[in-house]
C-alpha cells in the first residue's frame, strides 16, 4: 500500500487596507506588511499569496515573503489566472519579443527582464552576447529558481547563465538554498570578462563580481548622445567606471578624453575597453588619460584644467529617503564645480541614478546651479529610462540626465 501524498496547504488569502487595495488595482506591484488586514494562515517564503478585495473578489496574486516588510510582490492582477508553465513561458516571451524589435545585431548587451515593470518583481535578466545574467533582489524567488532557470534556458538557449544576488539576500541564499553570488547556473566556467557589443563598440562585462550585473546597460542612449556631441572636444568623464561615455566620445571624434574614478580596477577596465576598439580610427587617435582620484575632490580642487564636454555620472547618492537632502546638495556641488571647468560653448552632462531624488527636482537643481554661475546656458535635452529599462510605477523611476550648453 503506497503512502498518501502530503496534502498541499490551503491557499494563502490576504485582505488589505482600502488604500492598498486601490494601489494594487491601479497597478502598483508592492504590498507592505503594514497594509495587510487579514491573513488566512502563516505564509512561507516564495509561495503564492492571493489578495482579495472587500467584496471577496480576486484582486491579485504575488510572491510572498514572511520576513520582509515588502510582504508580497504582485505577479498578476485583474482577472484570475493559472500560473502554470505556459503562463510563465508567455510572461517571459512577452519581454523577449519586445526586445527583438529594439536592437540590431550591433548591440548584444541589453536588459531582457526589468523587474516589476516587466512583470518579474525583484528579478532582472541581462544579456551579454551569449551569456545571460540573472539577478535577484528578493529571496522569494529561491523556492522556484529551478523553474525560472528552466524557462530561461528553454526559451533563450544561452551558452551560459550566471546568478547574481543583492547583498541583502546573500546570507539566506547560501545558508538555506545553497546558492552564491556569481555562481554559474549553466554553461562553462569563466576566467575573464565577457565581451559584448553596444552600438558596434566592444565592451567587457565582469558578470561574476562586477557592479550591477557587470555593466551599466541603462546609460546606452546617453552614451550614444554624448558621441554625437564629442567632435573636436576635450572630454572629462567623472565617475568614469569602465569608460563607457569615454569610449563613445572617442569614437565621436573627441580630441582627448580624461577618466576620473576612485577605483583603479575600474580605470583598468576602461583601458581594456579602449584596447578592444583600436580598430576604430577615432578611438585609436584619441588621447586617453586616466586619473585615480575622488571625483568630488578633484572637481572641487581643479583650477587650471578646462574642458569642452564634461560628464558627471556618480553612483547613487541617496540609497535611502533620509539621504535625499544631502544627495541633492551633493549633485549641486558637482554641477557647480563642473560648470566652472567648462570652456565657453562647453557642455555639461549631469546624470543621477538615485531613486529617492526625483527627476524634476534633480533637473531643477542643475538648472539652478547653472543660473547661479551667471553664465548663460542653453538646455539641450533631458532624458529618462531607455526602453529596455521601463519604469511602470513611481518607485521604479531612478535614471535621469540633463544636458546644458554653457556660454
């Protein structure tokens, strides 16, 4: 006589506050613990929790995390749906099909899944040529990681799949699920960075231990616009990281490019990226200098140097809301010092990736600094998220850049 199969736990049912119900109904993908009024039972990490409205009608279903203040991340809202294999595959293909129309063969590095805004809350998937990088920001994905990996491999057939983990979930990943940041889930091992194409330029990406998933793919369109502005200019790239803006400027005909970064590792990566593109005449002919320094201090102390195009793209300066005011002040100091180093007709490119600093207040701060310099200026453009990094709700909005020509 066979043993009976263990019974599945009853459905995890949640009822929420009126404000949370309204937010979920309008498309917001997060449900915080403080918004839950009733819960049918204790939930487990990664199981599906179902939100019902005040009339006991289905509202949404999402991934549950009993240890996080962000208690549930919505996967689907509206009419009830069965989240079976076919549903997951179609959810993945929706994102893949869009990207197929956006990028030519000259770009083999881009984001395939952008978290909540692509219907995969707390998860991103980036392509670097034949290597894919899966990054998780919530432990709620671990119980179904095998299924996620299976769908990615079946649908996209990469040569390699690498797992990256946000710092806040690395301990539970190792202790409970046996996974580590930088783990290769599928494919051959790596002894050097992956090389991919972006608008025909070759870049390396440290997919195992580099920042983000190995490269800042979200600045692709801003880099391309910088290229269009660079002809004949002396360019300074502050917070240069691996030299993305610098390489585009060089191809655009800049007469010189100077990189400033605190990390020698980042500057070395920029040097290798320039070496990868020596077949491009403008890159080969451009004078490229690297300075290891704190960009805040260097910009504040510089007196004799003058530039025609200056890019200021620091890492996030406000990782929490209580850092907002200090970050906005820091952006102002950077812009003020950068404007002082620009020749007449020079262009300032100021960018921010701080989600806690909103786009309008960032743009206004940079404009204010330009006015206070007493130098006339023309605003060329402002930019936001590229298409492969959509922002479908306010908290997802982080990237912004403004271009000013200083007279």
